[in-house]
C-alpha cells in the first residue's frame, strides 16, 4: 500500500493523528427507555392487571432483556404512581380509586385553568394556531384507537400550551400530574371516547385564540375530568 506522509500543521510540525472518539455509552439507557415505553403501553392498554404483582425477571423474559433495565423502568413507573414496589417480590400494578382520580383532576385544574386563562388574554391567535399540528396528532392517535400514542400526544399538547407562558417548572409539574392521571382507571376508555377527547383540543385552541374565557374554562375542566 502507498505510504502517506504525516500531515503537517501551519507551524510545520507533524500533526498527530486524531484518534476516533469512543462511542457514547448509550446502550443500557436506550434499552431501559425502550422497556419503559413498552411497560407504559402495556399498562395503558390493560395488558398488565391492576393489583397483580410482576417480577423483574419475568418481565425481562417477556421483553428479551436483562432484569436490570426492567427494574430501572419499574422504579420510574413507581415514581409516577403506576406501580408499587413489593419488597422481595417485584412490582404491583397500582389500583387507583375514583377518589384519587378526582383529586388528581382537581389539582390539575387548580394549576392549569388559571394558567391557560392568563395565556388566553396575552397570546396572539397565530401562536395558538401553531399548536394545531399537536392537536391533529392526538386526533390521529385517537382515530386509530392507539391509547398509548394518544396519551403521549395529549401530554405533548398540554405541555406546549403551558409552555407558551415560559414557566418551565409549571410545565414539569403539570406533566408529572398528567402522567399520574393517565394511570387512573377512568383514563382507560373506548376509541370513541378518545376521539371526543381529542376534538376538545381543537375546540380549546379556537376558544383560546379569540380569548373566549368562559368556553375555554369549561373545555379545560371537562378535559381534565377524563385525564
């Protein structure tokens, strides 16, 4: 093979070859995130039974991974209120009562209704219109009967609306409450209910764009009642 002379720098010295950067260590975390997404979907569509205890090794066999990313994902779900840790046994799928669901809806309303009404007075119509693709994404998931996809799209829509206010802490707290509400038994609905729920997003954007505070408040409160 032809031997190439070492490259020289502007100063005339030989430039040392640059070693390639080592690959980023992402494998473990990507597996954990994939397992987390799969577990969230299984919970949302009812494949994991409320009250049932599942061990990390059994779930690992189900997903074809080691038990470590499963435990990490389930710890995250425990923090979200979706499962409960059962020492030396595994994780029990949480059973949320109607009272707990109502309390979550009330707290969400206390946070988000005033915030959205303030935004309705200050945000110009074009900025509301720019959120329509997010509402459309939720509607598409609803029409497909994709409960997990709808849950993601619903959170994205609410986060984008609140994000217009520039308060990052409010967005983070609201998302956490939203996730908890989605584990509620009231959030498991028929596809037709999801379609109706998704339609409220577009109606809400229309009301916010014209500062129709009464309609916006009514829509937001009704929306929260379903999670």
